[in-house]
C-alpha cells in the first residue's frame, strides 16, 4: 500500500499525557500547526479527539494511534476497531503494536493488519521492539516498520535512538523503516536517516516542554 511520506521525512509526534497542561485536542492542534511551520512533513497523534482536531487544521499526512489500557502489554492501537476510530477521525494511516506479544483480543498481527487494509484501506505502520519483531511485522503485511517500542518491552534500553535496529531492519526488509523513539537532537535524526531510515518521528524533544525544561534544569543543577 502506498506510503504517504517521501524519503527523509520528518514526522512530529504531538502527544501530551493527562498530567500535562497541554493535554487535549486544542493544544495538540496548535502544537501540530507549529510543527508544520517548522517544516514537519507528517504528524503522529493519539486518540480520536486529538486526531480530529489536528485533521481540521493541517493537510499533511497524520499517523493515528489509539492508546488503550495500561502500558504493561499491548496498548498502541491494539485492535482493528481501535484503528478504525482514529481513521474515521481523519488519520491517513495507523500505527499499531507490532511486537510479538499477545494481543488483548487474541488476534494475530497479520489478521489485524489484514482487517485494517480490508475495512479501511489505509497503510499500517508496525511499532516494533526488536529485529525479529520487525522481520515478522514485514512478513505480516505491515506497510512500514518503526522502532518505536525498542527499549519499552522489558529488554535492553538503548542510549538514544536504536540506530542499530534501524540499520539491521533497513538492510533486511523491503518496506520502509521509520526511526522513532529517543531522538533528541537533529544530529540523531540525521544519523537515523543515514542508517537507512525512510523517515524519522520525533516527539518529546519537540513537543514536551516539561521534559525539555528538565534537561536544562538538570544540566544547571
Ligand atoms: C513507547 C511509547 O509509548 N511511545 C509513544 C508512541 O506513540 C510516544 O509516547 C512517544 O513519544 C513517541 O513514540 C515518540 O518518541 P519520543 O517521544 O521518544 O521522540
């Protein structure tokens, strides 16, 4: 299925947790507009409310996710129905959990991808945690494979973005690889593209002022 991002794209993840003063569709729509002013070529956003509000003000592709449940198991768009909700809100493609963990409704990754393709006709990005999951996700029909969950499923936590995973997957699979997770600097984004990423997704370092402030505060302390 056609991937709506040209090579070397910068996608900005606009998400704010409930404890943030920026939580909510209005703030995230403004954040997305500012990311576009800076040159973002795509937006990643969570939930029906945020996706709909962002869709109303931007015309670049939106990667929708629908985080459900707690963060212990599969929580990023865990079902085809969860994907459908954000697609109907305006997402152009969806990202889903692409790890090899059991999904809450017992379906396989390939069945979820197949259902999204059949019912909604949009590309699917698989958020994976390791190399084997990336290979399996490509085999299962994912249109893009992203390194989003590397370091978040109990294994080794890389320092910075998982460039090794980006490079290994880019050399092994035919679909575009997206570098996502812990990209904090333009140099790291560049390194991810040089490692073979088709696109990079940057979240916290652009859209989370409290986390950015904390970095400066710790440096100053
Ligand atoms: C593990 C997980 O839940 N990742 C989430 C996925 O949507 C977001 O919380 C991240 O902010 C996003 O992946 C971008 O990464 P970073 O914020 O590190 O640039």
